[in-house]
């Protein structure tokens, strides 16, 4: 199990780091009208990086030792804090909100975020597999 204090601390530290990076990105990347480009990009990029990471780790051996620590720190912690699909839900609801909300824009934002996230993760898995093949 992962309930060892050292592993929990890795996830917490990674989560704090990922959250700080996300906040920094949202302060720098402007929105495009009501469309929150920063959160959109963060979620797609995070899905890609997670795909690369997990595929590399999967192909490098069992989930133990340094590989487990890397997965928990970077995957669960950093990328968990960096990406924010809860903000995706909030942004979509706000775009569709009462009093002038645009359902088409809200639907497009939500759909594109999910579809591109899945495609980015799949691309990341392919890249991770290629990188793992070169490392062997």
C-alpha cells in the first residue's frame, strides 16, 4: 500500500509544486473571451505528460522503489496539482450559466477539453513507448 508517510509526503509535495505551476500559468496566459485558455492548455498538456510518464514507467519495470516514487511524486502529485478537471467542470458550467450563458461555447469547451485530453494522453503513451524503446 501507499499509506507510508514518506510516500504521502511525496504526493503532497508534488501536489503543492504542481498547483504553484498551474497558478503561475493562469496568471501569465490570458483568457480568450470567456474561454479559459490557460486551464484548457494545462489539462491537455498535463494529460500528454502523464501519458509519457506512465508509459515510460510501465515499460521500465515493476511499480516499486524509484519508479513508484516517481509515479507518486510526478504523476499523482505534480501532474495531479497541475491539471484541474474540476476547473474544467466549473468553467463549462460558468460558460453555460444563466443570464446570457452560451451553451454552444460551453459544450465546445467541455467536449474539446475531454477529447483533446484523451488524444494527448494517447500521444503521450506513444511517445513514452518510443522513448522507452530507445532507452533499452
